[in-house]
C-alpha cells in the first residue's frame, strides 16, 4: 500500500512555537506507513464572502493539499479557551464557497501543547464542534494534550521530553491505524 499522506496544520504562526515543534516531532516519529507534510497558514488573508468565489492562490493551494491528503492532523495552541483566530480563518476559507467544502469526509486528529496544565483541552473540544459542521471524521481516542510545555521543549521549540515522545508515538500509531481502517471500508 502507498504511504498514507497526512497533512499537518499548525495553528500557531510563531517561529519557535511548541505546536510547530510538536508537529516536527510527529514527522520524525510517525511510522513507515505514513508521512506528514506541513502546511503553514500564515499567508492566508482574512476571510470575506466577497472573495470566496475568487480565492487567493494560497487558499486554492490549501484546498488542493487537503483534498490530496488521506488525513488531517491539527496541532493547535489554545487562545482564550479556544482555537486561534488564524486557524479558524483558514478552516473557514477551505470550507467555502458553499458546496465546495474541502474538509468533507476527511479523517482528522487533533493534538496540542500549551504552558498551562490542561494542554489545549478546551481548544481541542471547540475544534471538534467545528468538525461536526465540516463533516470530518475525528479520531476520538487517544487524546494528546501536552501541558507544561515550557519544561518539555527547548528554546527552539523542539520536543525534548521522552515521556511525551512515547505518548506522541502511541497517538500517531493509533491515527495511522484509524486511517487504514477508514481506507479499508471505502
């Protein structure tokens, strides 16, 4: 079977963000059956319905990448108990115009890192609510919420904590199995 293509979308724009670091670690730890490509959302302008019929090139490229992927991996920080506005904006763009929702029927997984103890739990649950409307198939378990990120990543945002790497590996293995399972049924 060809390698499963997973599109990793970091919800943070910050250069040395923990979530980008978590995604880089995932790229290294994912098994031989899958590969993770990253898509940066930073050049996506604010969404307006005036432009949805004539989207910017970056959005067209984004939708193409989503459609080509076997699964989507969202890696999000938590801002004010929710997902970052820039991530929601990117999600909105790719779901429009009506009837051209690139997310439809895509399998998804969510993980996130934050300095707080709950490790992006609220942001992840908000994102799951959004999936209901987008009609995405999200993996429910295992969940991966990396709290106290300050102690688990270095200054460049690289994941250094061995325990977290173990959890991440388990999470990725479960997601790859989830994707294979869905492939099987289609």
